[in-house]
């Protein structure tokens, strides 16, 4: 089979499209013929070895696959060869075939194609839980969604509206991206490339600041978010797309009872009581049309380098995928 391998950490050019041995499923695993691979910021962080957990070399990146089950390992029940499934895997998604735990397979509804299915698990579950579980969003509270035209952002804007947030404030780096956020239901649009964006957030909330802030940019955004967060506000940190970690003194949190909360999706995946009902609710929203999946560009597997370059260069909107 063909796969994209990383043998040294670095820029997108370290992604090598090459021949690889097709894996064989072990106990409790299935082999999936991959039709679509979700591309995420976490993949770029792993490529640089800047992810939350240390990355060992060499490795095949990618955690999100949609495809067809082609082989069953021992002990697998309730799954058949030919099933259309989507799944999260530890790594190994950037390939023509990938292994997945039979317990982590999600059947793809007939009305969804593979690219659409690949857009759901990682970013959908992230958007849901940064708002509801970590952010503890309550009806009537204001939400600030950064990178609102991205994969998580487009879903978070819509889910925040469903959960009763008001206003939903969206930031993005261009008018085209802001227009997309508006089309998805955002109440307030702000260009975060302008230095005064924190003041605009305060203006949009009558001077109070946002109650829940979804933070995945890093760098000086941490400090700027605190400048426009309401008393008792919660900032949920789930990434650092800029590659800069940012710094803050804990004493800065005292005056307005601010909270900074970390979010790491694998912790949700280890909790069926969180994972299963949230996925069911989210699939219901998608099936009913309440949540619209925003698919951006699709790339061939051999063009993974370009996909990473475009993602990091902020040249994409919505979810981007690779097609083996």
C-alpha cells in the first residue's frame, strides 16, 4: 500500500509519500480500506513534535478515517466486512489501509459520503465538549469562537447557537471567512488580525466580555482573551495553531474569578458516558440539518504536504481531507 511517513520532525516537506507494508489486524481490531482522512491541526503539531504527548519516529500521521472494513481480527463481533465506518485511531490514518479498534467504529449513515463522515468525529466531538463539558456553557451566555471558519470553529458556532448562547462572537482572518461564520449563525464578526479585536469583543457584550472563550491560537491570544473575558468567564484551551504556547501568571486570574481549562479529546474517548451520548446527539443534529458540515478542500494522499502547508498558512476553510 501507499502511506505518508514522517521520519524526521519539521516543516510540511518531511511528509514522505512512499510504499509501506499493509498492516494486519490483531485481537479486537479491524482493517479499514481508507477512503477519506481528516486533516487536523493536531497532525501538524505531531509532525513538529509539539503535540500534547511526545511523538516517536518514524510514524504515519493522522487520527481520523472513513472507509470500508476489509478484514476482521480475532474476537471482533458486531462488525462485518464491507461495513462503511468512521473511526478515530491513534495514528496511521494517512494511508490506503489503517487499523482501528472494533470498539471505536461508528457506522456511516447511508446519506453521508466518506468525506462528510470524516469531518465528524474529531472536530465535532471537540466542538461539542469544549462548549458543553469543559466550557459549561449555559443558555444566554456569550461565546467567543476563534478561527470560526475552521473545522472546529464552523461546528462550534452552530452548536453554540443550538445550546442557547447569545451572542455568538466569531473571529477569523478574512472577510470571506467571516462571511462563512455569519452564514452559519454567528451574531458578531471580528477580524482578529486587527489589534483592537479584544475591545470589539467587549463592545459586543456591553462592556462585560465573553462568558466562554474557545482558544486554540496560542501566543499572545491567551493574554488578549483575558482582556475580553467576563467575570466568572471560562477560557477553554484546546490547541496552539500558531505554534506558540503563550504565558500567563496565575495571579491574573484572581480579580475576575477567571478560569482557564484544558481540553484533550482522548480523555473524552476514554469515557463512554461522555463519548456515546454526545456523538448520538451530534449525529441527530447533522441528520436533521440543524448542524451543517462545512467541507473545504480535498487533496490526494500524495499531496499531504500541500494540505499541511495550506492549513498552517490559513488558506483553508472548514474541514479539509485527504483521499487515498
